[in-house]
């Protein structure tokens, strides 16, 4: 069914593309929002990805790869959007921890803000790998294919992303503890 | 369950909850934009029709505004000139397949018609080649024949094209391929006895005299087939894959082997393959986030020359925050031309030393493009005599071809802009 729609859209059928876009846009919108954490930027990224998909659809050689291809376009659009605002945010240098030096922060995660703060500190590429794997439930080889990186790189990128998230949560936990115990000056 | 697994589970739950209630309310906006956006035909990509190093060559001057009488007279003179050229060329010395040559006549396509242009008078003559939408003329390296692509009737998608060959004067017109879907990228062999081309990712070798083309089954999926100078014993091409490779294969389909030794960073590596005139280097563009030395943010392309024997890659110097794309060698192999990409969203052509020693000189105006240089609507190549760069600015819908002299003298537009406008210059013996 989808293949038929893609074939028709490749030949310029707007209705077919509208059906494809309609079926995908909620998923793309959510993924873009998760990567960018900004409603307007997410909208722009989705729009850019879908417009580009329409424009370049005739160049897609394998219609069965439409979903993966659109995900790739979305990731690229999100990274572009993120870079556009990169200069306006404060980057915090994080060091990945091999083993937690504090009690496991996961057990104490009740605060979604903590996760969001940790997530926001990641580079767009690392956010993308997390969203593709942990939100869209794509296996790591599919993530690698979408991002155009070797499987080993995708694995290490995922590992690094999660490590940095944990480091960020650890740092947050330390600050909380210090605040509670009045050690911050 | 380990703490890592618990953490990943927590992460997944958080993402699902956070993304679950988003309602996409802008589908109509997206569709409004796409309804106004033209699709890019698969067959009309500049990369497909304009091999930077081989098929796209010059075209000249603005045609002077003559009145009708003078124009008719000039056309007759030009026709006579072409006839004389055809007769005379059989007795003239032919140029070597590579190296500097004299500029001969120009052949160009515009709106489906082929024209011959005399560079000394700027007069153009429509070539009577029968019915069909004809475009992308390309001379053999000795300048005695040219090939072009023909669509019988309006161009459709996917395009069904036939490769045609004719003598330089337009005589002895014949087909060298059957009508072929997605015929794409082609190159004359150095001795002019074969033409390599790609159709639907399959590499073929055609005989310019006609007959059934030879399929090279080991060369698929392939792109950018280019004969390796000086003798054309091998065809270099890009093996299409998630991680492409630069490969070489003999024209009889045997002896396939890799040339590149570095693993491609991603599917965008090894774009726009070309060769140096002496056949020792293969040039290409990397388009990869892994090219960190161009820009810390990545996403800028960069051009390389790779040693055919060792696979060692040489980048060309560039300023921080700028990229490069689309490298072409001068006929004598001492210079290269590429586009410099500026992060603010512009590109400009640059000529530099081929040995990578720098000395970049800009040519022509800055033109807009995306900040990552991914949508440059231009192609360029040196004239056979190496004194100028011929640049097509635009796309298949509308393009104008400029002649940019390397000595800095004023540039000229060769002909008014048209659809499917392509040009090539005949090489003649020095």
C-alpha cells in the first residue's frame, strides 16, 4: 500500500503524497519536538523535511526505503535547526562517567526536568540517535543506516549519549544533595 | 535488570510520554508548500547530465544583435564553415585525448534543439538532426564526433532516452543505445571507440558505431563512470552503497578492484568522480559530518585528489568555515577549479594549484546556496585551451552559461538562458 503511494507520489501525485505525509506527520512532529524541544523549530524541521521529501522523491531509488529516507531528512532538518540556535545557548562541558560515582541516580529520577536538562545538553546528533532508538524503537542497524554512519559508530554514539545523560543526572543529583545539605556557597 | 537497562527503560518511557500528546496541526501548511513546489526529476539532476570533468564544456559569447538579413547571411556562412570543417577535419591532425588543445566549435542544446556555434563569429546554427528533444551534446576527445541524448516526444518521468552519435557536422546520425530508462552519466573512451554509461545503476559500454551495448554485471550499482587516462584500460566509478567505494573495472567487465582505501564516512562520500589528465589522480567530493577539519560543525563538503596507485588522499587547503565542492582539472593538469562554499549561504568558483599548494583565485560572482552547499546550481569545466572556465549557472529549467577567463578579463554570457541548456567544446590539435 505504502509502496504504491510512494510510486504515485514519485510521479507527481499530490494526493498520494498528502496521504503519505498525513500518515507520517504526527510521528515526525513528535520526534522533531523531542530532538529540538521547541515547538516552532520542530514544525519548521518537519516542514523542511517533508518539502524536501516531495521535491526529491523522484530521486529515491527504492520506494520501500521511504520511511527510513524521511527519517533521515528529518534528522538532518533537526540538526540544521539546532545549529541555527546553537550560538544562543550555553554549552556545558560534560564528562562521561564509566561507573556512577554517586548512588544510582535512576532510582531517584522522579523529575522529568532532570531528564530534559540532561537531554538538552546533548549535541543534536546524540539526541537524534536516542530518539530514533528509544522513541521510534528502531534497531541500532536501522539507526546507523538512517544516520549514514557505521554500525559501530551508531553503537558508540548511543552509548556515549546515554553516558552523558547519566553524567548530567549525576551532576544534578550532586547539586541537589549539596543544596539540601547547605554545602553550596 | 541492571542500572543501565533501568535507565534506558526510564529514558524510553520519558520520551514516549513526552512525545505522546503532540498533535501535528500543520499538515495543511506543509501541503500548501509542496503543492507549489516542483519535484526534481530523477533524470534532471545536474550530477547526472553534467559530469563536471568530462561532459560539460564551454560555450561562448553573447550573440550580437544583428538584423534579420545579416543573421540569415551569417547562418549561411556558418553552415558553409561547418561543411568545410567536416571536410577539412579528415585531413587535419587530431588532438591527443588529454592535455591542452585548441578550442574548436561549440555545440549546445537549448529547449531540445542542438546548435553549432562558431567561436570566432558567435554565429549559431541549428543542427538538423530530425525529430526529438535533444540535449547534453558531448564531443569525443578527438573532436570528430559528438553524442547527445534524445527523448522521442516530451520528456516523461522516468525518462526514456536514446544515446545518439553524429559527426561534428551533424552527418552520420545514428543511435548507439536502444531507448533506455534512466540513462545516466556517460563518458567517451580516450580513443573514441567506446562510450561508458549508466542506466538504472548498471554500467554499460556502448560502441559509437552502433550495435548492442555490453553490460558490465560486476559494476552495479554504479555512478560517475569515467575512463582512466591515458589509455582508458579501466573505467573508474563510484560503487553505490551505504558506504560507497571508488572502484575500477576493465571495459570488458573483468578485473574489478577498489581504488579507494579509506572507508567512506557515509553515503555522501566520493561524489562527482573525476580524473587528472595523466590518470594518476581520482578526484571527488566528500560530503560528510566526519570532515571535521573543514568546520567543527561539519556539514560542509570538501574536495580531494586520491592517488590511483596507493589510494592516498590529498585534501585541498581551505579557510576555516568554508567548504569546497566539484573539482575539475585544467587540461594541462596544473590547476583545479572548484566551488568554495561560504557558511553564510553562498558559493564562488575558485581556481587553485593542482598540487595543493594553494594560491586560490576567485572567479565570477558569489551566488546564493544553502549554508551546507548542498544545492549549488552550477557546473564548470576548463576550456580545451585552458584559458577560461565555462560555467553553467542555473538548472535544467533555466540556465545561462558563462565564459570566465582565468586572466581576470570580463566574463561573457554565451547565449540567452534556456531549458536543458548544455554545451560542449570541440577539442582540436594545438
